[in-house]
């Protein structure tokens, strides 16, 4: 149903933490076949191929313990307090993290993080409400339909609490922005968690409305 099925297949493969080679080996395909479908070099796959790819991704996750599947089940079936969300948006096309940093004129806290990662959307949340009112499972709903997204935590004093909450969830965001503090004021534990979880971490004091406007642009 997507106008860009290759992009969507890549999105879900990446969300489930599966490499092109792993998926190709599981399906007994050449890795170049998966690469060609995702890049659009090969004619768009039909429903039969798409179905086999989806089934393979689910089966591979099940073999690994089913953590991703359980996370998405939580998104679908749990009640959820939407008051914690300021704004959320799904990008039509993936946006590189480096482009987002350039738009917002901010730098990474953990400088070794991968700037070539692509984001498929963003979610801006009230971190106080989220920490006080959401269970670990309910945190999954904050991702929308892709974990490869920027999570913006507002009302931050040090950044430790949201990063600790993130650490105990099965699904991890593509990147995190701590809104309300400068880079040099980010808590040392928050920095260590970002490094341990390999999650790019940023901080900014930009007015929230300005940040939403810039993030929304593709």
C-alpha cells in the first residue's frame, strides 16, 4: 500500500534490528536482492514477496525472544494516556540524523554516535508526566510506528530520569533530545546510558515551538 515499498521494508527491518545479510540468509536470498528491493533498483516486490519478508522478520524476532513483537503488541492493545505527548510526526521519507542536527544547530552529547542513522519521525513528550504516569510497557507507545525516531524529552533538569526509563524498555529510540538544558549540563549517568545503549543523545534550550517547526520540515 506504500508509495515506496522498498523504503518501508527497510524501515521495518531496521526497527527489528536485522541486517540485510541476516534477512537474506534466513530467506536463502542473495543480500543484493534485499538491497535492490530497499533501494528501488529492483522492481517493487509484489504482495507475495512482501509477505515472505514480513513473515521472516517476525520469525527471526521470535527466535531471538520476541522482544520487538511484544513491544509492538503493547502499542496496539494497551490503554494509553495521550496527555504525555506534545507532538508526534511520521516522515514521508527518512531523514538523516546529521540533517536534523544541522536544522536544530545542536551537537551530539555522545560524539561517537552514528550521524548517518536515518529517522522516520519524532515524538515530543512531557517527561515529568511520562515518568510519573507511564509504565515501562506504556513507554513503547511513545514510538508511534517506528522506533527509528527522535524522542524529545521536555521539562528536563539533568536528563538522568528519562534515560534511566529508556534503559529498561525493550524498544529503543533512534535518537534522544533533552529539551531545556545545555549540552554541558547533561548528567554523567545519562551520557553513560546513551553510550551503553548506542543511542545518539543531544540537548537544547531552543524554544519548543521553534524546535517543533524545524523538526516537522522534511
